[in-house]
């Protein structure tokens, strides 16, 4: 009967720490490793009362673990099943709305800033999915600042959850198909065509219901604007 008793003791210990610790949902605002900013996109952590911990990026959950929080030492320890975090505990500053983690990893100081939130942050790949219609095209000379706005055809893109996309003209004819990718640490979108594997990279931004692709071409900055297609 020793094993069940030990398991119960461990559970009670974890639960006690959890009650005084970082319960709830937290979004990562910034991750600094030394002087490098390596903040992941839309990163979140969910701390449960039973000592379980999950995390992910946007709508994607990609980590499941357990945690202990020592309120006396102000230390947060994470473990993956029976394996503890090889870098050890985080020194933690904790308030109702803000949390800071700090420790050394391979001799470098790591600082993580988090904020308490009610909803998981949306990642660019969450916002991208669905249909979009091209509504604007502009070029700006980076040396003179002079911009040119051009007329556009009603080109449409549809981005699927499985990373496939298609581009159609205003009559619905498919002009291009391929795959899309957005990195976990940037707002860059890559499109790769199925026809000849042409890879194109754009900076990606969202402003309400408008999506903006930006790309520098020599001394010009090109911007393409899209509006969400609700048809």
C-alpha cells in the first residue's frame, strides 16, 4: 500500500502549491535570452488546481506537463511526467495580473514576462484561415517616400487549416494552389506553389478585418491589402 500513499501525498503536495500559485491562463508577453528577444508567437500557459500544466501557441496546444510552486522560495518547477525540467526552477515574481520567470540556461539569463488573461491569444495562423479578397496594392519608394496606389483585380485566397491554399480570380477560376506556413517566432508568411515550388515570403499584419502583406523589393516597399471574404 506504500505506492498509493506516496501518489496521494504527491497529489496533495502539488495541489497545495497550486492553490497558492499561478492558477489560470497566462499569455507570454516577452522572452529574453541574454540580450536576444526570442518571444514566441501567441504563447500561453494554463495552470490547473490539480498541478497539471498545458501550453501552446494560439489555438494549437503543444505541451502537457505538471508543475509545483513553492510560495516560500518563490520558485516554479515544471516537469514532463516523471522527468523534471533539466534547467531547474524559475525564480518567480507573481501578482494577480503579472508574472515574471527568471533562471540561467546554459550560462545565459532567461527572463519570461507573462500577463493573466481570460482567453488564449490568437496567433496569425488562426486569423489567416478562411477566405480573403485582395482590395489594395501600393508601392512606396523608401528613398523618396513617394507612394503609388494601383488598381487591383478581385483576386481571392482561401487558406485552409491543413496549410493548403488556393488563389482564384474574380470569376472563381483557380489560378494557383500551394501550401502556406507561418513561423512560431515571427509574423512572416511563406507561400509555396504546387506548380513549381516557388517560395514567396511576406511580412504579415492584421488590422481589424484587414490583412496586410508587406515585402521589400529593392528600394520599394510593396503592400497588399485584403479584406475577409464573408461569402
